[in-house]
């Protein structure tokens, strides 16, 4: 168990988020099948790639509305087999919350768009199946687009949508990726992952 002590004034209002904090502490984690799955730390380039995507989404959200999130944000959902997500970068469409009503709780609901950047341990047949299940969970929760970002692959960005979950659109270096229809008009040069 983590050494985190929850202050009653800032304690999470949702028991799913309280469990994440209690078990994982300050480490990134997700609730899957009722169990806390602590995620491993990421390497330099995957962390940089997630930051580049989140920064671009942040600029988009400031100009167009919605909210952008970096690595580590918790999104609470209630679908069979999954109670939360923690993508490497995400966007949530809609009205941003009132800054006069700040809360320290997790986001209630799935992101509209999620980017998952592969780390060192995200390769091999077992992980491919796990990543496919996670994408299916995202879609079941209402996420409209999921990126699989693979810095070692020939197609560094593969874009998955619920209407074709096994047929991603692939983007290579020198191309510009999108997240339509989840983030309308937003574009991301693939080369930004490597800068």
C-alpha cells in the first residue's frame, strides 16, 4: 500500500479515484477488472512524444474550447471490466470547467480523444492483445479516436476509430496526423514526435 495520507478536505469524492490514490499513490495507474494496475515509468522519447501531443492539444483547446490533458490524468468510467483510463495525452470536448470551482478529483467520463505512447514494455503479441482490449474499452466508454503512437514503427501514429477498430489510418514521418472527428480541425505533424 502507498504511503499516501488523504486529507479529509481534499479526499476524492469518487471511491474509484480514492482507490487509485490509496494503492498507487503518486504513480500512474488504471482500474481494470476492479484491480489497480500500476503503470511503469516511461523512457525519454515516449515521455517527450506524449508531452508534444499534449502541448499541441493544449494550444488547440485554448483557441477552440475543450480541455487538454498530459500524461497521468485519471478518467473515471463505468464499463464492464474497466473503471478508469490514464492516457499519455488526451482531449475532452465541451465546456471547460469553471476556474472558480476548482476540484482535485479525477475527470468523470472518458476522454473524447486519447493518445497512448508505447514504452519499452509495450511490444510483443501479449501486449498487442492488451492494447487492442484497451482500445475496445476506450470505444465502449465513448472515446471517439485513439492514437497508438509507436516511435520505433514505420507508421509512428496509427489512428483508431470505433467504426473500424481493426483498420487504423497510419501516418508516417513527413505526414500530418489528425484525430477527426474527436478534435475537429486539429492537425499534428508526425515529425513533432521526434523533436
